[in-house]
């Protein structure tokens, strides 16, 4: 696990700043705790649509270029959807995701 975003996810898990799993993420987002929701690259389209439908529109949802296995190795639990509940971590994750997206466009 040499990737900065995956390392950050592991750190967030240890700090207790993420919520994991579909139902828990929806509950967290609707309580106003979630600042950013991340979905694995292999999440089903139906699940992604349902997630977008059930949460408040002010919560960002980003797909990351990692599958469930990659994320699971980083955080120690099999999940395809997680939310970040800390402003600093959310900003850093967004910047890393943007950097990854820029590099893949090259």
C-alpha cells in the first residue's frame, strides 16, 4: 500500500473519522456528519444511484479509482462506500483524488 489516498484512509480509520457501509453512511450523511462520501470503483451503478437519491444534496460523492479489495486492505474492513466525517481529512482526500484524476487524464 504505497498510495497516499489509501494511506490516508487507513489513518482516518484509526482516528475514527470515517463511517463505513451503505446504511451507516446514509444515516451519517443525513445527520450532517458526513462531509465527503467515497465509493469504490466496483460499486454497482444501482447502489450509487440509490446513495445519491437518499442523502442530502450538499454532501459530495466521489468515486475513487480503487476497488473494494484495495480499500479493504487500507482500512481493514470490506466496504465499497464510506464517508469522511472530518473537514481536514475531507479536504486532503479531495486534493489527492483531484491529483489522481489529473494524472489519469495525461
